[in-house]
C-alpha cells in the first residue's frame, strides 16, 4: 500500500511538472490547427509562451526564405560574374563608394533575376525612388547605387538594403576593382560573403515576418475581443490576443508552403495576404463560438444541478413536514390513549367504591 501511494505521488508530481512546463511546440501546432477548443487552455500559459511559439514558426519561414534568396544570389553572382567580365564597364570601389565608368544608367532585364538598374552617379532621392518603383512594378530585381545596393524579391515584404561600407568593412574589404571581383568569385573566396548574406537575410526576414505576425495578431485579437463583447462574454484582451497568435498557426504554415511552391514553380497568389488574415480570423472566431457554446452548456448544467438541489431540498422539507405531522399525530394519539386510560381508571375506582359499601346500609 505504501509503495502504491508513493507511485501515485510521483505520477501526480509528474503531471504537475508537465502542466507547469506547458505544452510542447508540435503539440501546440496540432492543437492550433485541429483542436481549436484548446485555445483558451493554451492562452492561459501566458503571452510569453504564445510569442515564443509564433517566433519558432517564423524562424522556419525565415530559414526557407533566406535559403532561397541565398540560392538566387548565388546564381546571380555566377551569371553576373560572366556578364561583368565580358560586357560590363570597368568599375572600382574605395572607402564605401562604388564608381562605374559609365555616364549612362545601366538597365538589365532578366527573366530569372528581374530588373537590375545600375546608377552610381545620382544622389537624388526622387530618382532613386523612381528606380525602386520600376523594380517593384517588374516584381523582382536590384538597384545598384554608389553607396548601397537594394534587393527586391517576390517573397520579401518590401526591399532589403545593403550598405557597402557596413557590409564590406567587416570583411576587411576597403577597395577593389572589376578584375579583383572576378578573381574573388572564381577563386571561391566569396563563400564567406554568402554566409554573411545568409545571416543578414535571416535576421531581416525574421524581424519583418515576426513584427508583421504580431501586428496581425493584434488586429485579429481586437476583432475577437469585440466579438466577445457582442456575445456578452467576459475575457481580458491579453487572453484573446494569445488566442489570436495560435489562430495564426495555419496561416503561417500556409505561408511557408506558399513560399516553397513559389520557389519551385514560380506560382503566385494575388490576394494571399487577405487569405492569410481571413483564415486566422475564422479560426479565432470559431474558437470563441465554441467557448461560448461550452459556457452555455455549463450554465445549463449548473441550472439543472440547482434545480435538482432545489427539488431534493423540497422533498427533504416535505419529508420533514410529514415526519413532524406523524409525530404530532402520534403525540395526539398518545394523549388520547392516556386520557382514555385515566377515564377507565376513574370508572374502575368508582366501581370499587360501590362494592365496598356495608350490606346493611340499604335497610
């Protein structure tokens, strides 16, 4: 018996530890997609756990995006090196400034890499914005300026800018020429640059998608909060926000799948962002309505329990009343019997007195 009690205590402690530790990542992914009734339970773990969960999802998305962009960069470098060596004018870089020996703007259009514009002579922000608009209209491409390069990829939100001085000084590159670049690529020394590009892409992608995901969670959470007010449900916005984060799980996974499909088959969905938000909103609202239904059921059960308790109480009162009445009847009967006994005794006493009179008393 003692060993059984000890085992039970150990199991209880394990269960308590699991509850304190919370659900695992993959279990949360499963619940977030297939068991939306678990949203309130997951939301009680706190905002920190919810943000940590979505951060892990965004890490996967950022890795997929960074690997693909790095692969595109590798292909661009290989083809670009051939183009530089044979067709591109001479250029040089020194102390953060790139100089191309051409007075004209160089525009290159490629089906794979998009529109590439090279202009190392302009300082006009208006002109630079015009170049960026042209690249955005094309969908993908790059703008090469004298102090920085701006990349635009269809899988990116916005553009990513690389400052030459910040990027190249870390690799101790302060000056080079066209021939130096060709030799650098062909000798395999560029691998360290690829690693730096991957890290930069990952940090940028993670930050952008993480901030966007939290922003979507805030908006969807507000929709969910007002829905709860309409349904006359009381819940803090923080809890609804946590639920909104879990509601974005399927949308984020669909985003990862969409990126992979886009990478492999160049397939685009024009209104994917609308679908992204819509799916998450539907999940959150479904969770709220399920929660409301459960509350109604629980209230109905509570009402039944109260009614049953009232019925039992009424029956008990009736039983007590009937017992009281029986007791009174019994007491009444006992009194009546007692009275009768007294009367019978009196009658008997009278009879005895008559029998005791002298025989000559009647003479």
